[in-house]
């Protein structure tokens, strides 16, 4: 197994590990957010140790239940007419008189009648006096019927007005008054009062079903008491009353371990983030090399993502979500990886964070828009003078975004919305400062080549570049031209132009070991004339390895060291190879002895530097030999094709159609370098022209005099 194959397998392994760990971190942050949360322990009567605000819109269960209970309790007793009570009372009264009639019919002796009445088992617990029985006995049959009808009629009259349990005594008094007005004897009246009073019972009973239905109706008419997101429940230093405590409990702000709603929302959110991770994985796996990230880039994205998600989770308890520097993630990805990747991952990141906020769409909109602007604007900080304007722009944008989103979702302006916007503006300003200030950390820990670091490396006062300028001026000039070519080409194909320029500056520093053995530094004397082709080729190919070692010694970034190693790939030193073929014959020459021992370009920038290096030397040689720029331009097609056919671009990531774009970008630079200039006259020609001009002026003067 080759070293490159092993590295490729190792890269995939690490990427899978990063991906899995990122998913686990996300699941933990989402699962422990607003669904399951550790609460504070408070008691009624204590002083609140901090300010409590509602995490989202919710119903104040305690206050709502209190209002509903009051509404339900407002329902008074409701009665229904129990017809069986009236029927039973009338029946029992009639049975008393019927029993008396039966006893009178069976007994002839008065004393015996009185004794039987006392011993009789009557339905009503009545005690009738001897006088009352004597008076009743003295009535004939018709009179007894009329007497009973009067008693029953009185009962019916009382029942028609309704008798409740608590009005039973009043009903008996009313019956007594009516019975006393009858035209019977006093003893019979008292007898009727005794019987009727014993027979009366309530006919209006509580209607429990109707009362319960009325209570439920009243409860349903009470609107829920709403608590708005970020609404203050209790402030620090205030006394926690029973009402406040109940509200804190209902909002799940206090307690040991609080489960909000149920596990279903949490399960749903975890399922959705799983789908999001699968979609992101498919995006990278199915990108056919266009969406892949290098091992170092994957490591950086993982680190930034994990830190950002944890930061959002930790700060999710803040009273305003605008206090979270949510745009940090997109800004860092944009600066350290690229703008396109930042825009994509910002959408993914914001959706994930939305679940930490229990699906708050207002937060999602704010984070998505703020992060998108952050990813775009932060690239302008490559120019140091624009850092402060970018920070101010982010502050203004965050304020405007919060106001716009808040007005839409909260149905209007409020002072609370203004405060949230101000916090957002402050965090927008701080985010830019944090991102720019943290760049040295990312550069050191992850060996990231930020635009600012690349600018430092391209400072021509750097030790290696100064040595190159003094000890190998031809190579120095060649490197500057190659840098212009590579930078222009990378602009055209959308690559890292700053990295391409930096790599081009340093690609030939290995020539400092033997500067005079390279044509651009020679001044008439060529030491290769005294060497064999194989020896010359060894010295020439050695400069890639020597440059790598020199760059390593001076602490150049790994990506620049790779470009130094790769700028010739494994190509053949054709001049000395052909020279050897002529001298020794093909059977006596090994092509591998004339090939560079480096590696083929592993990045687009490295490949562009290779092409720029080859084409610059060839075009310069052709122009010096009298060729036109058009002829040299046609020759560049063959040079690029040679590199392609030789397999030097196989690992670069360049697309075939980009090769022509690169070639045309090179020609733009060459046209600027080798454009036709005005031919300036020589000194002798200037003197001759001056003499001719003087003679012409004299003749003109003479003509004027003659005229």
C-alpha cells in the first residue's frame, strides 16, 4: 500500500470520527436544552437569588386555574323537581287516613279503637290524640273524604311552590297556616297539621349534573393567562410569594430535574437532526470531489462547530437570545475555510441551534440572517483598515434584523424588542473583534493559513525573500512573475489567490543552495557545461527538497512547504534528459534519473503554481528568442497538455475546463508584461532632427522678410 493511499484512508477515518463526535455533541446539547433541564430549588418566602424570565411563550397554569376555579365557584345551587317526593308524601298521608277508616270499621268500642290506633304501624310517624281521633270518628263517610281532600290539596299547594331541604320548616309553617284556615273543628285542624307535617318532604333536590355542566361551561369561558417569552417572573432580590412559586413551577423554572411537555418533542428533534446529519454526509460523499474537505479543514470545522454548539447551549438560558454571538460560527468558517462552505454550514448550524431553543422560529430567522451577513462581511477584514467598518456594519445589521424579526413575530414594537436589538448590535460588534482577535490561535493550533498570515509571509522584508533577492536575483524576479500569474489564475477559477501568491513567492527558495546552477541567475558562465547530464539533473531536481528543508527550518506553513515540494511534481528535466539521450543513447539512459523526486500537486493552488512556473520560464525564453506573444501563447497549450498527460494534475482537484481558464489568465498577465512599447529615438537621431528643424526655421524667416 502506497503512502498516499494510507494517508487517504487515514483522512477518511478521521473524518468519520469527527462526524460521529459532532453528532454526539449535538444530540447532548439538544437533549439537555429546554426539554430536560436542571432547575433551581427555591421556597416560598425566600429572596430570589437571580432574575427568572419565561424561556418561551407559555400558559400560566396556576393563574389560569385560579380564574377557572373562581368562575366555576360562581355557579350557585341548581335544583330539579323530584316528582316522586310529592307522590310519596301524598300516598303516605292517604294511607294514614285509610288505616284509620279501616280500624273504625272493624271496631265498635271507642276504647278498643283508640288502643288499636296506638298499636297500628302507620307509614307516617304521627301521634294522634284521643280528642283528634274522637273528632275524626264523629265524621260521616263523606265528611271524612272531604277532610282528606282538604289535607291533600293543602299539600299540593305547598309542593307547587317547591320545598327545599333548608326550606322544609318554612313549608310546614305555611301548611299549618293554610290548614288552620279550614272550616273544620280545632281538633281536626290539629290532626291535619300533624299528618301533613309528617308527610311533607323536599321535592326540590340539587341537580348535580346541571351544576357540573354549568361549572365546566364557566371554566371553558375563561381565557388562558399567557406568559410571553422573556417576560419577568421574579427579579433578583424580590420575595418569592406562593403565586410566584406556583408560576415558576408551572414554567418548569425550578425543581430538581424538569421534563417539559413530554419526551415526544425531544425524540422528534433528535430524529430531525439525524436526518440533517445524513443530508450533510450525502452532500460531501456525493460531491464527486467538489465538496470534499482536507483533513485539516475537517478538523477545524469540527472544532469550531463543537465549540459553537456548546456555547449556544450554555448561553441558551440568557434572557435574550441576541446575547449569544451566533454569527461567530459562520464568520470563522468563512475566514478559515471559505465563503461558500460558510454559507452552507451556517444554515445547518442555525437549524441545529433552533432545536436547542425548542424550535423557536424567531431565533432561527435571526441566527440565519445574521450568520449569512457575517460570513460575507468578515472576508473584508482581510484588509485591516476595514475591520472597524465591518464590526459597525454587523452591529447595525443585527439591530435591524432583530427589530424586523421581532415586529413580525411579536405583532408590533415594544421596549423589550428594542433592548433585544441593542444587545444584538453589541454582540455583532464584539463577534467581529473576537473572530479577528482569535485568528492567531487558529493559525497556531491548526496551522491555518488565514489571509492575514499569508500577508505577513508575502512581506518582501522576510529573511528568505531578502536572501532570494540578493543571492538569486533572477530567481527572485521569476518568483514575483509566477506569483502574479498564479494569483490572477486563482482569481479566475475561484480559489485561494492569497495562498497561491504566497506559495509562488517561496516555491524556488531551494535554488539558494546553488543559485548559479540555474539559468536565470547566470551571467555568461554556465557550470553545467562542465558536468554530465545526470549530475546536472541531480542538482536541478535537488532544489525542491532543499527548498522544503529551508522552509521547514524557517517555520513556513505546511501548505506552503507542500507547494515547494510539489511545484515540479515528478516531471522530467527534459533539457538534460534529451541531452543524455543524444550523448549516450536511449538504451543507456534511465528516465527516472532525470525525474523530480517530489510529489504531484495535492491542491488546486499547488497545481496552478506548477503551471505558472513552467509557462513563465518557457514564455520568457521564447520572447527572448524573438518569438511573438501570440506564438508563445499557442505554445502554452502544449505545455499544459504535457503536464496533464504526464499525470502531474491527477491529485490537484482541477477540472479540465479550468485549465483553459488558467491559460487565458496567464496570457492576460503576459500581455501586460510584453506589450508593444513606443520606440524611443536614439541620441544621434535627436541631434539630426534638431539640425533639420533649425534649417527649416531659417528658410521660413527669409520668406517672411521677402514678403
